[in-house]
């Protein structure tokens, strides 16, 4: 309806006036996310910069630098603990919690020295000792992870088998005997190699003396296993015909 102040615009059927809510995932036809969206590639992003998205996702798809990091080794000497990590999440000045893997948990430790990308040093009230294993966890994490849809299709949530943020499946699979339907392999045996059946099988003795044979295996007159495996067990593809698009999430 026209007015002296402008024109009232009615949206197309099904079109939202307010747009997609934060957290909406879309398919996009290029490898670069459109404005207002991020690629669903599992990246760790800032909890403060993307506060609205963090309020929706939380740490369901990964805690970013708030995840516990495995410890390779540690040692305590003169009131200081030296910890070697598998990943460089903790840097000088960070406050962290250390679980030594042997029942000792120490909170509010401050990394005072960063000797390299995977070793931290902090003051700790503990007797001299050393060990392997355990974890460290940043007490004030700053990042969280996006959903990672790279190379994956999305499965609908059902609240039991398929839960939110759950992953599974594979692109290929090799069958094992447990996956194959019950079946049998019929073999015609002609006593002592006589009769009209092709490839007669001796039931009285192996076809050739001096040859080593495995118990429970049937051999033909050419010394070949009649009951040998019929497949090499190679994996086969489970991938349906597909079109690749980029999953993106609104922030």
C-alpha cells in the first residue's frame, strides 16, 4: 500500500522478515562463506567475538582451548613443576589446572615460563617427583569449536541413536565373516580321484607325496586348495552419488 512516507513491502511467501537465526546452517555454492556466516570446518573461534554463536553452540562441538590437553611427562623440583604437553594450548601467564594422572590435582597454577611450544613451568606446592600422563586444562578458555561438516553429510537428530554433535560412519568398509550372510560351499568329492567329476579329489591321501598340507583343507589333484578364500578382503565404497557444497553457519 502506497503512502506519503513510502511503500509497504510484503515479503515473498515463506520469507522471514528477521532473517535466519544465529546458528542456522546453510549449504553454499562456493568455498568461501557468505557475509555473516562461517564455514562449518571445526575451527576454534573466539568466545567473545562470536558471543551470540557461542551462546547457541556452547562447547557441544569442541571446547577450543578449554579442552584438556594430554601431558607427555612432568617433574617437580624445588617447588616448580615442568610439564611437557602434546599441544601448545598453555602459554606464559595463563592460569591452568594440572591433573598429574596419579591422584594429584592442582588448580590456579600460573605458567611462568614458556620454554618452547609444548613445555610449561609453574610454581606448585608438591614434593619432588616425576611421572608421565595426566592433563592440563586452561581455567579461562577463550575459544570454542564450530561444527565440522568437512567431508560429511548431516544426519537428523533423533534423541537416542543420533544425538546432537554426534559423529560416525565411514566412506568405505571391508566385509568380515561376521558381516556375511550364512552360506555354504558345496564340493563334489570323487574317491581316489576316480569318476567323471572334473578335478577329482583324493580322500585316501594327499595328491602328491612329500608336500606339506594344512589339516582341515581340501586339495584337488592339482594341489590347489578347494576351500581357499575367495576374496582379498579389500574395502569397498559406501559413498552415494553426491554434489559438493560448503556447509556454513550464521553468527
